[in-house]
C-alpha cells in the first residue's frame, strides 16, 4: 500500500511522532515497535515478528479481531455513498445502528453519537449539569466518581478521575466532582475494612458511597459515574452485594446512574454490556472502544427516554434542549462499522465464546497463581482479566513497577502481548491485564497462559 522502506517508516516515526503515554527520554535509545499488519488475533511488527495480541490493540479495543474485510467493505460502501453530514440531519447507518444497539439495552432509548470515550463522558456530565439547572436551579450538580476509575483525558474527565497521577499536573480542575471509595475486595484492609469479603465487603463499599452523599448533601448530588468493571485502575470486579446497593442508593436520593462502558461495552465481559452482568438499571451509558472495534472512531452516549424527555419539555424555551454538537458525530463511517461489528458479534456467537474462553482463562490464571507466590490475586469477568503481583501474600505489598514491566517485555519477546496497569503511583502498577479479542480459541488461551507462566518464572524465579 505504501512503497516506502519499513526502515524509513520507523525512522520517520522516531523523528516526528509524539506517542501516547510514552516517556520519550527513556525511549530515545530504542526503535519504536511499528505494527504493520493484523489478522484475527495476531499482529506483525515492521521486523516481521508475529505477536498474539492478548490486549486487543494495547487498550482493549479490537473486540472482533483484525483484518475484518466485511467491516472495511461496509465502511467503504458507506463512504462513497455519503461520508458525512452533521447537525439535525440523520443518516442511514446512524439510524440503523441506534436501533440495533437499543435492542440490546432494555430500558434504554436514545443514542447520542460522539467520537471518543472522553467526549461521550463529558457530554453525559453536561447533561447532568443541564438537568440540575432545569430542575434545581443548578443545586443538584455534583457528580460522584470512584477512586481508581478512569473516565477520560479532558480536563473535566480528569476532574472525574480516580487515578490522581493522570491528572496531577493538569489543574486547576472542573469543580463539582467528588470522589467515593473504590471497591477492590483484595485491598479491603488498606481501606480500614479489615478482612471483610464477598457480599459483606460489596455492601460496605456501596455504603461508603452513601456516606459521601450524606456528607455532601443529597440535594447537591446529581449523578454517580462508575465503570462496571474498573479497567485501567486494576481490572476490578466488584463482589456480589455492591451493585444492588448502589442502585438502591441512587434511587433513594434521586441520583442518575451513569455507567461508563467505554471498555466493557460490546461484549468484553461476555454480555453486551458489563452492567448487564449485575442487573443494573442505568440512566446513562457511555461506550467507545468495542463499538466498532477500532475500525472507525465512534463513541455513544445512550440514555433512557426519561433523561431524553427532560430536554424537550418546553419547545418555546431557546435554552430548553441539549445545546451540544460533535463535529465528527456526523461521520457515517463510525455507525457503518459499528453495525457490521455488532452483526459479527451476534452471528459468530462471540458473547458465548467470551464466556467459555473467559472461564478457561480464569482457570489457567488460577493454576498460575497456585504455582507462583508472586501472584496475589486473580480477577476477571469474561475476557477481561487481571493478575495482581505482590512481593508478599501476607502484606500484599506490590512488586516494583520494573518487575511487572519485565514480565510484559518477556511475554512480548515470546510473541505474546499482554498489558500492565498504567499507573505511575508507587504500588499501583502491579496488575497484569489480559483482554484478547472475543474470537480467541482454547489453544490461544493456553498459549497466553504459558507465556505468562514462563515470564513469571524468569522474572521472579
Ligand atoms: N472511560 C474508560 C473506562 C476508559 O478506559 C477510557 C480510555 N481508556 C475512557 C473512558 C476514555 O476514552 P477515550 O480514550 O476514547 O477518550
């Protein structure tokens, strides 16, 4: 497709590309790993080395795998017909995808198109603020977020972020965002909750949200924004007891529940959406990565009809609607790709495969835990799993970041790409992350596990 030498491309990248999440000073002495091709679950770099990608494009995105010609065809056909139109006008894939999506989300009703997870979350925050202005003169405007959760990269999303190292240097922040405690059972003791576990821990962590609401004043709190399974904060799956109590608290204080499905959405946990594992009834849901598996940039903010209705109660009020636009929300490539992405998930039975392969992956990880003292905790839902590495199972002290990175590097050398939580606070970069494409086979699950097993032996003995 490009007739340049690969070495020229690597050199151009090194000279001019400012990479995401990279400390470029440390990177100067090595060549970037330029990925040139993908097929199924595998990718190839510029040297021709093949990797089994167990993180779906580094950040849990390529749910249906690489090289899907039917998505490329759908996007191409749509682009030559109509690539773009914004504003009040509709378009064919936008209408069809919205309908298909809502079919899978009982209780939800309206789809607002955006182009990134951060943007979708930011729009949800704007809706909460506008509802507060309409219903309580702006009073019920506070938005609660959870320690360790991440909701995006803009200054406002960082204000709603429970990963302080990501926001530390970007203040001042947007006011009105308030943190609630995390829900990681393995770290109950660090929260002062002793050895509480299971549903008891889940309820305690949810009660802690109510304590914050009461402290802030329930009439000032408009929404609670949570990831169904916390992703970058350590692959955290809340135990039983948590979600029913969270839902109850939201209803009790008339607080909108906004679920951030940017990572879990479209099959990652074996259900269409992560929240559907827990019987949650959200008011707003945001999603991005898996919506089109990275074949086009698209994110959605989905609301109930009740939320939608709050923005159309008075047609004569010039301020009475959601006064917002997203330029690239008018790109048709996104919904065209998303529609085909969803068809693939359905027709290839990828939710079923995710449940079966996720169970196999958890089994393999438990076996690894039994063999390696350094594995303190194994967590997961569907094809989204984490292994927390500790120097001592009693104290649960985290391994050094370099050691966790060494495991990732050794797996890559073996031809398997895995991830590690990207937190630069000491003691928080110790969870290995796995999220292979939903097409992964039993043999590939075993290959991923074997690579981790070997890497742990190499790094920790
Ligand atoms: N929410 C969650 C849970 C995420 O993990 C991310 C990105 N990793 C975002 C929001 C932000 O999405 P984007 O990078 O598309 O803006």
